[in-house]
C-alpha cells in the first residue's frame, strides 16, 4: 500500500466531503443561524451516541481483521459474518429504542421544540445507516481504496443535493434530518460497490457469529465505544456549560468553530486512517515501526501547520464566505483552536499505534484523560475569559493529550530520535567546542 497514492485517493474524497460540508454549513448558517447550529450539534451528539451502540463501535476492528485475513477466504467470511451479525442485532435493538423513546429524546435535546419526527425517521433508517460501518470497513480492509473513494464522493454529492433541498424546504427540521444522510447514502452506495467484488457473495452477509472473531471485534468495539461515548458526552457537557454560562447563541458559535475544525481535520485524518491502520497492523518489527512513525510526522505535521496557519490568517474571509455575519464574534476562537488542532493531530499519529496493536488500556487512559482535561479546562477558562476561554481550554487540553502519548511511547520516541540523530553525543561535543 503506497502512502502517497492512498493519501491522494482518500484525501480526494475527504476534500470533496469537506467542500460539500462547507456548502451545507454556509446554507445552514444563513438560514437557521447560531441557535439552529446549536440544535444541530445537540442532535448530532445524541444520534452519534445511538450509532455507537448500534454498531458496537467495531469499525476499526473490521478494518484490522479484514486486512489481516483478506487472503484467507474462510476466515474472511467468518469475520464479515460476525461483524454483520453484531451490527444487525445492535442496530435493530437501537431502532426499537429510538422509536419508543422519541418523545423523551426530543425533550432532552430540544426542550419545548417539537422535533420528534427527526428521531422517528432516524430510528427507521438506523439499520441502513449502521451498515455504513461494515461496508466501508470491508472496502478499507481489502485495500479497495479506489472503490472506497468513489463511495465517499458519491455519498457526499447525494448528501449535498438532498440537504440543500431539506434545509430550504423545512428549515431547522430539514437541517436536523440531513444530519445522518451521509451515513445512509454511504451505506447504499457502498453495498453497490461491494456487489462488484466477485468473491464476496451473499454467504458473507448472513447472521452467523464466530465467537472468537466476535470477541476480538467487541474488544475493539469496547475501546472505541468508551472513547467515542466519552467524547460525545464531553461535547454535550461543554455545550451545556456555554449555554448555561453565556447563551444558546454563544453555544452555536462554539459549535460552528468545532464543526469547521472537524471539516478540515477530516481531510487529514481520513488519509491517516485509511493508510495507517492496515499498514501498522501488518508491521511486526520495531525498526519498521520507528521508520513508519517518523515518516508520518515528517509528512503530516508540516502540512497540518501550514493549513492551520492559513485558516487563522483567513479567519475573517472564512466567516464571510462559509458562514454569515451573525457568526462574526467567533473570530476570536480561531487562533487557539488551530493551535489545539496541531497538537491533536500529533497525538493522533501516535494513537494509531494503539488501534493497530490493540493496546486498549493505554488508549483508554489517554483518551479519557484528554476528555476530562478538556471539560475541566473549559470550566475554568470559560468562567475566567468567556467564550474565547473555550479555545484556550481546547489548546491546553490537546497539548496535554500529546504529552500523554509521548509518555506512553517514550521508548519509541527515543528510538525515533536515535534514528534521526544516530550519534547525538558527537553533536553535543561540537556544540560545546
């Protein structure tokens, strides 16, 4: 698997997804404003929590084991069947829960606003939406990057067309309904793409649990589910903090900043996930791992710093073009948000070792510490500095998150340093002289 080819293809789909997402963000900002943006954030977090349960959060496990057994048809079949069964049971259970609890979920998310229909429709389509995790995981694990790219591009374009119609026609409800369309279209187009792989037949997609593979997938799922749950709850807690201490408009400004940040980070992390999880999973020698991580930092960090710096310089233009004048107060958030994103991506490079080598305990400690630090720092900085304190808190928490990974992989970091400077003592002698 070639890094640059993989990065180009996955980056292409991520860029198109980002562009379509920014167009949607612009339309949403213009039509529904900061308050509607806050509602979208609330629904996105709640629907995200439900999807985590529905899919048992086994996406990374699917990529790992499909990649590992793609040359062993029998084991590959058992992996896919087990993943299909887990997602099928989970999504059906969550579908029933959402339909029964639609009133309660609506009140929890929107208080007195009547957006219950959004949860009802989400529950009805949840089974198909959940299949996105399976089909994209299979394509990624098999190394079918071209097909995965086409799936993501097609889903992005369909999502854009449908979302623009829904927002224009139904305002806030349309924006909320569109929140899960990408997953829906990705699952449908992905199933068509899988149908073109001749060796994958209907036998691969039937309810059959291999207990050993199910256990391994659930292991990955538990790790991902806990960290994803924790992140979603962190976002909910912080949004409620901002809304309670300031206003729902300020919560919308904070949400818009995070959404913009997520859009461009998806371009970088999308390329990283597609390449590094299968690649690092296959590495067994420490020397090769050192070389791969060193190359990752050399390739990704300079690009990340340039992108973050460019976004900060163009922040006023970005608000004017991609949002609306009502979002102008969020310009103060850009500087430290971008700084935090650089540290966060640096930490993510090391986190892929965790995912590829099943180092669940270390990964949980790092991620849960990050989420707790983000909440604590936000609470302190929000009370001290107001809305801009949220960006201070994010930068501080991301820096500490990176430091945590440096501590976890301190031996690997030493080896990376030695690989760059094989004889650092000679350099020290010259400096003293």
